[in-house]
C-alpha cells in the first residue's frame, strides 16, 4: 500500500533574480514495509524533497498524499495532527528536551496524542530493540550521542507512524555505527511494516535498501538494480 | 503545565534566579504599597473617623482647613447633623519629654464629633483645660492625668482620655474644646471656627463667603497628600514595568535556547499551542512562586514591624497588586510566545 506519494512536485526557492529550482516534476511513492533510499550529492535537493514529503514545506506546484490524505488541502491543525500520527522524523540533530527524562519524552507525546500510540508492551519491545530500556529515568544530558539518537528514534516511533523520514542519519558516523543505524532502519521497514524513506549522500546505506533513487539537480530517478 | 513544571524542576538554578528576582521585586512592591497605604491612613484617619461627608470652609481658604476662619455670622443655623471645629498646629511640651508636633482640634461637646469620639481609655473633655489625645502620645510616655503645655502658653492641659486613629496630615491630634482653640489663637472677638462639617452629602452652607466641599476634595488638598500618593503610585508602576521587563527578557532567553527543541517537536506535529501554553504557564508559575515567597516575607515583616512605622497591610489591596504582577507575567510571556509561534520546523531538518 502507498503510505506516501508525491505527484508532479516542483519547488522553487526565492523569486525573480534569486530563483533556485530545487525540485523538478518529481514523482515518488513509498510502500509500507520498504526502505527507500534517495541518494544524491550535496545541494541536489534531498532536504527539500524530505521536508515536502514530511509536510513541513508546501511545494510550489504538485501534490502530496500522506496516509491517503491530500496533505496540502488540510488545515494547519489537521496537518499537525496528521504529522503526529503518521510521520516519524529521524533527524541528525536529536534535540531532546533537556529537562524531560527519557520516559517523560514519551509522556509529552501521549499528552497531545491520546490514542493510537504504542502500547506499553510494544514500547518496551521498541526500547529493547534500541537498547535504551535502562535509560528511561535518565535525562538527555546523561546519555551518549548515540543513545540520544536512539531515544529520539523511539520518540518518533511512539505515536506508531506509518512513515519514517530520515535526513542524513549517518552523516557523522563511522562504518560500524552506519551498519547499526542501517539495520535499525531496515528493521523498522521489515519488522514493523513502516514506509521508511532515507535521503543521504552516504552509499554505505545501499545494502539495506529495498528501493533506490538517485537525485541530481532536483531530478529524481528510480534505479532498477537493487542490492550491491 | 507539564512542560513548565518539569523545566522549573530540572533547571533549579535558572528558575531559582528568576524567582529570587521576582521575590525581591514583589516584596518591594508589597512594602511600598503598605507604606503608601499606611501614610495615606495617617493623613486621613481622623477625618474618616468623623464620618462626615461635607466640609464648609471660608471661600478664600483655598480648600485648606488650616487657612480657613469662619465668624459667628457665617456659621449660620446648624442642625444636629452639623458640627463646627477649630483646627490649628501646636507643639506639645512637657517637662522631661521630647516636644511633639500635633494638631489641635477644638470641638463643641454637645455636637456629634465630640459625642461620637471613641475613647480607648479615660473620659471625654468636660472642661476648658482637658484634652483627649491620640494613642501615639502613649508611646512618648504620656498617660492619663499627664500634663502638657501647648505652644508658648502658660496654661497646662490635662490628658483625660486617649483615642485611636486621631491622625491628621500625619500629625497626632489633641482634641479640646472649641473655646480653648479660640483662646489659644487669641481670637476672643474674632472668628469662632475653622470649618463646619456635616454628615449629610446634601448639606450646603448658605451664608456669604463660605464654600462647601466634599470630604474627598478636602483630603486631596491635604498638604503633600497627593504628591506623596503620586510618588508611591509611580514607584509601584515602575516596579511593575521592571518586573515585566525582567520576566520578558528572562523568558525570552530561556525560550530562544529551546528553539531547536521546539522546532523538532513542531516537525513531529506537536501543536504550537502546547509550546505556547508551556511558555505562558512557565511565566505564570515563576511569578506565583515568587509571589508566594514574597507574601511570606511581607507577612513576616508585618509581624516584626514596630508600630511606629506607618505601614498598613491590607490583604485585598496586596492581592490586587499580586494580581497585577501575574498580569505582568502574562504580558511578559507574550514576547517569547511570538517567537514560539514563528519557530520553523524546517530549521532542524537537513545538515
Ligand atoms: N531556503 C532556501 N532558500 C534558497 N535556496 C535554498 C533554500 N534551501 C535550499 N536551497 C537551495 O536548493 C537546492 C537544494 O537544497 P537542499 O534541498 O538543501 O539539498 P541537499 O539537502 O541535497 O543538500 C540547493 O541549491 C540549495 O542551495
Ligand atoms: Mg540536506
């Protein structure tokens, strides 16, 4: 099933003389249970693509369908609610609220989205998989960078979103850690049936991907050959 | 609320610093308010205790009882709702005691002010050389039966009674007979009173050269009274503004530091209103904590304050001032709230 799709999306930054055409007539869809990798060099439009797919940026032209809903026609409030229930962001910068213990980071979400979150048992499973079960009573400042990233991932997974979006999740990691994160993202797709979309310039993630796209100068092309 | 409480709890040092400032400001405001009220009461306590609505003074007296003299013809016909009084500044002296600046108020024993005077001890004035004085004379070592002299008179007066709240323009009152006032002033054949007062708002003096004022007009014309009130109001208003600025600046800094965190939450779909609510409740909570501690300090001060300090702790008034501070907190939080509403989730995506 299509968890997310972009139809004929183009995006232009600025106006008049300072125009940047970041995306051109882009069509894309991602299925539940797959890891989709969008590879491209710096400045190719990856972040623009991801912010549009995540509903944070309205494309100049074209449509975005998230979890079956035409995102651009929703009210701001409905957009917030749809992002909260359907999209989990895995970001390079985790920015956990420093004054909330790990368990309270989840509580914050449950105060806003009262239903449809992971059950206690499911959350325990996710925490286990991410190896952060023992950290529930700690503040972010007491965690290592990797632990913070995994807490941020758990927080993104807690509302049980159908779609996971990750922007350069391995930017500053050594090969060992790249494998850990890549495996984690693949597990989210294959074991938890999420549609996972990763934009990156890091070819080390190719081995975990089900679908591979190339983006260059704002043009997206699907690569037929999967698995290196 | 959840976020605000957690943050205050975790960031004890920062929260403590803001709360400390709010405590100090709030304490200062409370003390100034009490002082202002206390001084105002010392200006007006006696007038209030008479329960009069109207004052009739000589038209040329510029609404100032001290400058007003009325002759017998001007007094005209008075009903039982009216009374006459003679007012004059005196210095009270007694051997071995420090001199006291006071106000002499001469009354007619058969009129309502003298009759209604509430004594805390002793008996009313019955003779020309008897006086009833403000309680504060007791703090200076006077007691029932004490003798004192007024100004440079040879005559000695005997304190036969004490009364409380007998303060006019911050000076304690010496109540005596109106005839004593005339003698003291040397007005044997001149004016016979300073003013006519009436319990009735409808009272109008009918005789020539005399003007009727409301009690409020008289109080506002008491020397220094308005200037003093204005000064206090200005100081309190400034402190309010300072507290507003402190709250706004502190909260703004705290909020700006959280912007990336908020941006992530916004990206994830946490509504702005949750973050706005956290900002506002943080501000209000900090002020309420500050107010609570400031109130305790003020209560302690009220308890420990010597009676001589003219302070009046009026709970409804202080509560109103406290509410003003909470309003300042709400206003102050609007500055960071603006930034929270503008937080751009895209700013944390990418790298
Ligand atoms: N806010 C912006 N204003 C103007 N130009 C922008 C903005 N954001 C990105 N761009 C431009 O759009 C193009 C694509 O940027 P981006 O999507 O960030 O690429 P990537 O993530 O692949 O590095 C680049 O040329 C970049 O300079
Ligand atoms: Mg980028």
